[in-house]
């Protein structure tokens, strides 16, 4: 696989074919990409809502009314939409949940290794909670790593995608009960197949030249 090919050919899809649906295999791979995304100290501070039914997409689309109506058709016509949510806090209970899962997955040779992992992860979590006081920003950075993983992976699966930040966060939070779950909505990604009406598909890709953004030491 030439991964650079997919980086160069993927683009932000502006209009989706409403008659296209992801296959079960494609959807399974999408879920795998999300779950296996990288995060600082393996913190995994996310939750993903995946809407594939008309009812589910309509619920997400409630957040694209009024001032964000330009994004409504993307949500409704996509095959599936993923709502990327960020945990409000990386509290002690969640840190223990992570440790328990890592132990079940065989990552610790013994109690000392488990304690070391907790110490390291707690060091970073506490630094962002108490010293830097930017925990919410730090956690959301990890969620955007998952967004990037999905966008490149979707391209490799020949699935078109559109990341969407233009939506009413309060409306989506109320619709999905996010606050009660300790979550905030960060970004929506629509997935499917481009429509013939997608003007962006016909435009050349534009990026700054390599020498402008890369310094080789």
C-alpha cells in the first residue's frame, strides 16, 4: 500500500450520495480504527456515537439547524456520521478503568508494572488538571488524533469523509444526553460516497510546498 496516495487523494466531501451505504465490513473497520486510535498515555478520553439509521442521523442533524444549516445535508445524506465526544475529566475512577483493561489485555508483568503505569498516567493527568489547568484542551487533542486516524483510514477504505465543526454543541449535547454522561461533543465526521454534485471533488488539492512546512535537520 502507498499510504501517501491516500493522503494526497482524500479531500473534504461537500455532498454525499444518499443512496450509498457502507458495507458491514467497512463499518467494522471504521469502528476498529476509532477504538485503536493513539492517545497520550493511552488515555482514550473519548466516546463515539455512530449514526447509520435515518432516525439516528436526524437526531444528529438537529445540531445543524439555523446557523449551521449548510451542514445539515451532509449529515442526512451521508451513509453514517460519527460524533466524536471528549470526556469532561480524566478522573481517578476512569484511570482505574483503563488500568483494569490493560491488565486484562496482558500489558503488565506484575503489580509493579501496573503501579508504574498508573503513576505515569496520573503524572500527566494531574499536570494538566492542576498545574497547567488545561485538561479539557489536552483531552480534546487526543480526540482529534482519532479524527485524523479515521480520515486517513477511511480514504484507504475508499470511503469519502467530511469533518464538521459547524454545529450547535448545546443542541447536540441535549439530544444525546452528553452532559449526564460526562462528555462534550468535539467534532462530527460524515462518511459515505461523494455525490456527482460535490463541487469539491472537481477542484485540485492545494497545500503549501514541502519546503514551506518542513525543515530537514
